[in-house]
C-alpha cells in the first residue's frame, strides 16, 4: 500500500508568507499613480492609497457624498482626475447629475473610496 505524503503548507499559507511583490509595495513617490478609479484600490497623485467602499453609487448616495466626502475627484478615466474644491462642489453636481444618471448612465459612474485614516473620497468618472 502506498504511503500518504507528509502534510505540507497549504497554498494560502505559502502566499501569506511570501514577501510583497512590486505591485504590493506600500511606498509610492509623489506624483506616482497606481490603478484607475473604479478599481478595488488605487493610489492618487499624492501617494495616498484608496480602497473601494461602494461601486456605482445611486444618484441619492452620490448627491449626499458630494457635500460630505472629504475629497471629490472627477474626470475621464484615462486621465488623472481633478480634485473639486468644496466651494465648487454644488455647481459641479448640478452640471454632472444629468449626464451621470439620465443621458448616459453607462458612460459615467460614481465610486466611494476610503483611505486607511478614514478619509472619504467620491470619484465621479467619465468612461466615454
């Protein structure tokens, strides 16, 4: 009768023990960007890592976050998003709400992100 192989580490244990790869490094220099809005994580131009909290927000949630989010980014997904200052947020929302959800709902999305320190970011992205 064949002998059983000795139990070795599982694949999950091996992955957990592996050192971080270059795509998992925590250090980013100012101006570097890793990933695009709408992904599970991305790093902004300042080097802050953002984790996706909610994807494709409904209009009410997006409208609420326009006023409540600590950071509001907007722009086309191929370019670096522009930060919208608090004094321009309501005017921005008035100009984007019809495009975002009425005229072309598939070409525009809003995503909620959070950083490790609890800062909230709303990213309104145009895909067309």
